[in-house]
C-alpha cells in the first residue's frame, strides 16, 4: 500500500471515528437531558403530593367540624318533621380540591420510561381518588324520599351520620396514602 492510500484510509477511519464519537456524545447528552426532565417531573409530583396532602388535612378539619355539627343535632332529631328541615344547621359539605395536572402531563411524556416503575405504580395508586362518588352519594341522599318523608328524620339522620363517618375515613385514608408515598419516595416530602 502506498503512502497516499494509507493517508486516505487513515483519514477515512478518523472521519468514521469522529462521526461515531459525535453520535455517541449526542446520544449521551440527549439521555442526560431526558433523565433531567424525568427528575424534574418527579419533583413536580412531590410538590403536587405535598400540596394535596395540605388540602386533605384542611378538608379533614372542615369535614370533622361538619360531622360534629351533625352529631350535635342528635338530641333534636325528634323535633323535626323531616330531615330536610335540619340540613341548614350543618351546611358546608366539602370535598378536597386535589390537583392532578402534573400527573396527567407526566403520563403523556416520552421520558416516563426513565422514572422508576415502583414510583409510577405508587403515584398511580395515589392519584386514584374520585370525589364524584361522595358528591353523587350526597346528592342522591339529599334528593331521596327518606330526607323529605315526614316522620323519617331519625332514620335519615342515622344515614347522614354514617355517611359523614365514611367521608372522614375516606379523607383519612387519602392522607395516609399521601404520607406513605412521600415517605417512601422522598424521605418525608
């Protein structure tokens, strides 16, 4: 092989090596950026979970105040012809105003695969709440014949009291789930 051919061959090898190195660096850089986006998304989920936990704790306080108001009516149930006539005395049915926009955005991102599987599974379980069920139950109850039937205030009161306990337990469970998620994945949030 003559000197010109060797120089040409060496130059070709260097060009190929340079292209391969550039492609490798580009791939590494893209991978690093994708991981940074995944890490940022996990932090955003943490912030959203902390905000939701605060909202749940505040909602639990409001729900418990409302439940105490309901329980305080027990001695006066007999005075009322219908349970509906008692409703103004314990207004304020609330459901926590939880956020899930960060989670919804994360579900559509290409870097979702870079987030640890156990984190995704736990977050999916964390965001599995549906307050529409509680609101639908309340609306069904308030519109039910039981609430409006004369002489049935005591029965309706018992149903309302059981439902208010269900609300408390539901929110307490969500609080436990949020705390467990934050403790497990973020050392307490």
